[in-house]
C-alpha cells in the first residue's frame, strides 16, 4: 500500500470518526439532562401531598371542603364499600 493510499484512507476515515464521536457526545449530554430531570421529578403521591398541603391553594377551597373530604374518605373506608371492592376483585 502506497503512502498516497494510506493518506486517502485517513482522509476518508477521520471525518467519519469525528462525526460519529460528535453524535455520541451529543446523545450522552442529552441523556444526562434527561437523567437529571428524572431525578428531580416527584412521584405521584409526593405531588398529591404537596398539592393538598399548599397554602396558596387553601384560600381557593370552598367553605366546608374539609368536612366533605373527611366524609367521603370515611365512606370510602367504611366496611360496606370495602366489601364491595374486595368482592369485585377477581
């Protein structure tokens, strides 16, 4: 193989290697950003807890809201609905 062929081969390979390397670096940086965003996300239960305890939203709740919520929670936890739920499960 002559020197000219080796130089031509390198001239073809170097841009391809640089292109693939650049694409890999961009993909890795995007994956790092996605990973960081996922680490900062809340679970659904954490989100609902924060939403329930938000002082800014307390002012927007209608009068008697807490008693309605307590009654519906008590009804949900009472034995009759619990029996219906358990009997409907396979």
